[in-house]
């Protein structure tokens, strides 16, 4: 069954990253043929210093921020989809986002990835566990284009669902799709057989498995296999190191996998990818 993305949520925080997110949401709403986009900002009033409480007591902060964000969205959101700016006050941004996702039947939540910058941004591992919808983490350097997609797979049935997303993104577009897999040479035989002598056999086996997986997908577009030798514990870092050197515009992974024999056991790997910033947007499919 093909998933649709009619309703999108975009989490804003009044930082200069908001402009990037609004433009990217505009691009993505057009690509996905979305019907409505909700721009959400959470005012954490408890963080406002007592020094300013007196000055702010006669100011309608909700309206002030709402007006500012509406202006910003009107300036940068060019998609045909409707949009609405929602302002709220909640001690926890994650719980607010979850509430809006459930209330408005959101299929995709877009958040900013500000890791390794000042402040932590809205990207949080908690969102991966809290939200029922897909999550797209967008870094500051993201460009509103999808010419090359990387799809990470561990060959599990769960990882097959990411190809429903790539299919939608490739529709009426010539994006290239690369199926990415990380494999490792079994270490339990290392006292008897050298990893160097095993590597070619393992690589051949992985290549055959990859080609079989692609055939079984019965995918309408061409898929280019891409696999890297890695370690059980370092699959995410292997992906990051290679995607930084690539021309990828988007990385798509499943929220979890099911193949315990693969280092790309999506779950812990997905969370690690989600909590790093390597300059490429990450789409986590639920």
C-alpha cells in the first residue's frame, strides 16, 4: 500500500535555521503533493528570565511570535499546500509535537538538525520513540533538491518500507537511487582464517544478496547497489564517513530493522544517524 503525505508538521524555534526549514518544507510539500503544512513553535515561558517578566507582562507573546512566524512563512513557503502557524506553551517540545502529530493526523514531521552548533536544536532521540509518523531531520546546509537518494537497508522485511517513500520522491523525477548496505567479515573464525582471505567471499555473497533483494522489490526504477565493509559496532559511522564524500541529497532509513546478523541493524544505528549532523537530510520511515 502506497503511503501518502497529506499533512506535514514543521518544528520551528525562532532561530535562523527556520528559514532553511520553511524553504525545505515548501520544496518537500510540492514534491509530496501535500495538502496542509503545520508550522509549530513552542514558547518555553519558564526559560524567560525574571529580569524580563515585568517588561513582558503586558505583551501578548503568543500573538507577537505568531505574527512574526506567519510573515516568515508567507515569505519563504511557495508550495500550493495550505499552511497554518500554531503557537503553544509546553515544558517539553517533544510532547507538544506528539500532540499535534496525533491531533492532525500528521504523516511527516520536519525538524532542524543543529547538532554540533550552539544549542541542541529540536532534534531528539525521544522523537524517534514518541512519534508514529515519519521524521525528516534537516541540517543547515541542506539544499531543496533530491537528485541522489541513499536508501540504507539491512535486508530485513522492515527495511523494505523505505522504498515506498523513495518511489514517491522519484515519481515524475529523475532522481538516482542507491541502495546502501554495510557488511562485516565474521570475526569468530579469525583465529583460523584470515579476514583478508575471507573478505572477497563475503563481498561476493553480499553482492548476490543485494541483487536478489533488489529483484524481489520489483522496483519501478533503477537501483544502484552500494555496499561498504564495516564493523558490527560502527555501521552508522561508516555510513556517515561515506555519505560525506558522496553527492547524496537525502538518506532514507527504517526506524528499525530485523536482521541481527547485519551491522546495519536499524534501530540503534538509526538513532545514531539521527543524532549526528553530516550535512545530509535524514528521513526515518516509521
